[in-house]
C-alpha cells in the first residue's frame, strides 16, 4: 500500500515539475563553504535569487558581477534548502574587494531528491556495523560519484561487494552529516547486501530540521514590483537583461461572470434574462471532501450488494456502566458446614 502511495505522490510531483514548479527550477548549488560565519550549508543549499530577483541564467559571471556591485554594502541572497524544500533570504555583508568563499555549481533543485531513508537495520548486519540508524539517517550521496534514481544505490552496492563503500549520511534528529564506511556482503547471514530496509521517493525526502520554525503561509518569494536592482542606478548596466523579472500584470484575478459596459443594476430594479434564452441553472462546485464521501459511499453500496449484507436499521445502544449484565439466576455458593 505504501509503495503504491509513494508512486502516486511521485507521479504528482512529476506533473508539477512538468508544469514549471519550484523543483523544476535551477540554482547555484553550494559545494563548499570556507567561511564558518556564513550560514550556508554545502549540498543542501542553492542560491536561486539575488536582491529580490530570480536567477535564471547559468552564467556565473553575472552572479559575480552583481555581488561586485554590492561591495561595501549588503547583498540579499534567496536560498533554497533541500531540508524540507524551504526558502529563506540571507543578508550578507560584502567586503571590498568582494569575497564570499563559496564554491558553486549550476544544478537543478531536483538532484537532492536522490536520497534513501533508512527505515530498519537488522542486527549484526553490515548496516549496523557501519553505524546506520533507523528513521533518522538518510543516504544523500557518495564520494565515488553521482548516484541517481531509485536503482542507483543498488547498482553502486553491487559494484562494491566484499570491498569498502563510502557513503555520505545525514541524520535528521541531530542535524549533522557524516561519512561512513560500509562493507556490502551476501555472506553476512541475512537478507540483502546491506541488511537494512530503504525508502525512496516523495515520502522519504529530507524533512526540515526539528528546530526549524513552522513555515508561514502566504510568503512572497520574489518581489516583482521593483523594475530594477537597488544599486543599478549607481553602476553601469550589464550587457543584456539577465535578471529580467516576469511581466507584471495589473489584473491577477478575473471574475468568471463580468458585468456589461452599462455597469451594475440600480437598486430596486431587477434584471430580466435576455429575450429568447432560458435562465441557466446554477452549477455549484463540488468540494473535494464531498466528492470523496460520495466515492466511498458508492463503493460501500456496491460492496453490500455483492456480499448480500442486509442494511442495519439503527445503531445498538452503548452498554451500561458497571460492566456486562449479570445472569438472572445466579449460582449460589454451597454452605460450608463447620
């Protein structure tokens, strides 16, 4: 059942990705951060925007030029985190000459979906010897290369049978990442080469940290009201529109039934339908809850018809307090002759 649900959610995610969701976007993934005071995590964090604008060009020179323009002030970076798929804005002071001590790579955000959740660890297995912990550990990669797809880890394990395999493991409970060494084997005395149960897909992605604040609804990711960067007037413009925002529209919500050019009717006067046309019947939308209730009611009705189960006319009353009722003719205890 959980496998079918996992595939269903994965299909929904693929549909949203094809429609241009956030997971379908690209960003500069942070590969290395040598500044301990800069709160940016390698591998997990992506730079997807700068100074309120989304980055849609893979050319690193444009990002570098924008940071150079902010020398002596602050730059606002929009960070996407793979931990819970959340975004945040980070204000960083830019020294002169500018230097952020970051190593970046243009990568799709969906690359962080290739994670394997440790669900169970068998005693005395290679997974237990390596120190893998159930529920809290996630395999996020390996220094051996790039692992993609649900079968990618299995192929990597088959290539490292009876020899050490290095894996990067993230622990959700402690919010730390460590490197482990595991020795896959078919002769350890149990099932599988690792001796653990793995989960992959939409239900097993990395959640936000336990100390992370709850996500506030209705937050604005990118501000499209301003037409240019804050420091664009003081510096020479770059060649080409590399950070051009989406075209702003003044009408975001268009009602389904618009009134005519004559305006709304005056108070006290009724509006008659057009001549020769009958009044249309109103169609009310069906809520998802009502649709699901009708679906289950129809299924229950069909099940009763197939099982020939008679309908129950009423609900039995709840039992009275004091336990089950006693019999009408209690058994008398025999008298003990002294």
